[in-house]
C-alpha cells in the first residue's frame, strides 16, 4: 500500500474511525487485514496511526539504550493497555542504573502542571495508576541499586516482580514499598544458577501480606534454614513455593509455613529424600494439592509413595519420566 494513495485516505480519517479500522483488520486475519509492512508504514507516517497500533500492546521489553531515551510516563500515555514491562542491561557499559534510570523515572510536566496544577504535587503517585500494568521484570538489570529498585517499584506498583538476578539483602528490604500490591515474587532464574541469595539473605525479606507465589528456582545456596525464614506471620497469603534446584532436604516439612502451602515444586532437589517427603506431607497435610518431585532425591520406588498418605488433599503429583510405578506404588496412590 503506497503512502500517497490509500495511506493518505486512511490518515485523513478521524482518529476514532482509523482506530476501529486498524483493530478490525487485525481481528479479520492477515489474509484480509493490513500487513506488517502496512502497519509499520502507518506508525512512521502519523502519530494518530501509531496510537491506534500501540493501543493493543500489552508487553514491552526495553534495553538500557532505549530506557535512557524515553520516560515511564510517556510509555503510560502511548501504551494504555500495557501489562508487562521488562527492562534489561544491554551490556556492562549500558546499564539500567544511574542517570539512565533517573531520566526514565523523571516526571514529564504538562503545561497545566507547570502552571501549578494540583496533580503535580503528588510526588509518589504512580504513572500507571490508571492503567493495567501488572508485571515488572528487572531480572537482567544486574547493576540496579536497592534505592533505584525501590524508586521503580514506587513508580510502577506492580503485582508481580521478577527481581534482579543478583539481588542482595538491601534489594530484598527495598520490597517493603510494594507490600500493598505484590502478589508474586521471582528471586530465582530459569536459565542461570543464582549464587548470591543465601539462607541469611531470605531473612531480609519484609512482610508481604498479599504475596501468593514465591520462586527460588536455581537459588543453589538455599537450604531448609533459608526456608525457615519464610513464615506464616510474614507471608500469610503464600500458597505456591518453587524450590527448583535448591539444597533443601525438607526435614522440618517447612514447618514455618505449616498448613499453608498448596503448591510445592521440588524439581531437581537432590537433597530432598523420602524423609523430607514424609515431613512435608505431614506439615502441609491440610493444604497441599500440587507437588512436583521430578529429579528429586526421593527414591523412585513404589514404597516411597506411601509417604504421601498424610496429604489427603493432593490432586496433582508430578514424578517425572524416570519413575516406574510398580504394584506397591499404585497401591500407595490408590490408598
């Protein structure tokens, strides 16, 4: 489609009409609708068309180089349906920290605000207060300070946080500013071992009354001592705990969260054996409904499955491909 023919005609339409055309065309499918090249042309030609396309964007991932040249409030205006925002360091020389992040968080004052509008007085208000932002991913912001993380949380107010991969106790304490919104927290990593998070570090986590899900996957230094810092008093809503590739043995059955965990992931927890399984099922008997044991230290025998007996509410059990159920195992599961 040439910009000087059909493009001109469409760009001349009122914004509301153009918006419906673009949205409708995308719903009809690629065969009948606008091609990717056409949409790109619209975005480059006209801010009205660009808004019509941006209106449907729900996920953005921005490197440090782009972070430095934009602003959080600008993203709020241009992507009104934004639900997930990811920031990352481009390299050691281009980081989401310092002047780069300061510029990103700086308020953009409108003419009315410059004239003294009352709205400008709310220094701690969130640019995303009226939008749908839910997830903040700073997993690959390796140089962000605890204070900067705190400022970012205050600005975005996410319900889900993928914390920096090398988060230390000061970063964990900074999460206190998100205690009124945070329901999901990922301190681990899907692809890389996290060696910076120690048992003592988990004690730095502030009370998070709304937190429902916590991931410590591949936090390879975490043991039962670290999990004991997770208590019902600090995390009264916590029901899902991912301990993938940690060094937990489960000897206490994670008693600090007794009767609260509904979903527990023990994938590749080689120190977790049948004694731990029995203790967990006893301590979490009234709540546990989902359990993942793939690659754990629980012996792959039918006899070990009798340890599950106390967990009467268990609905989902993942044993992994290496487990061969014999008659004893089937009897245990049928009990």
